């Protein structure tokens, strides 16, 4: 099995890698962490939504 070099991938390349290798949980978690750090992801408070 080939080990992917996640550090060499930019966020878009890592996203594509995760989509093509859904079983690679390490890559998925790294993608989530990078997405949060770059401001690509938002957090939704379900408690606030239910009171609207």
C-alpha cells in the first residue's frame, strides 16, 4: 500500500484524495482540521436552530 504525502497536498487536492479514498480516516481527519483552520467550515448550533 502506498502512503500518501498529505503535507504535500493543498486543501483542494486533499479533498479530492479523501473523496477517492473514503476509507482513509487519517486523511479525512486532516482534511477536517485544515478546513476548520482555513475557515471553510462553519459550526451550527442545533439548539439555536430549534428555537427559531
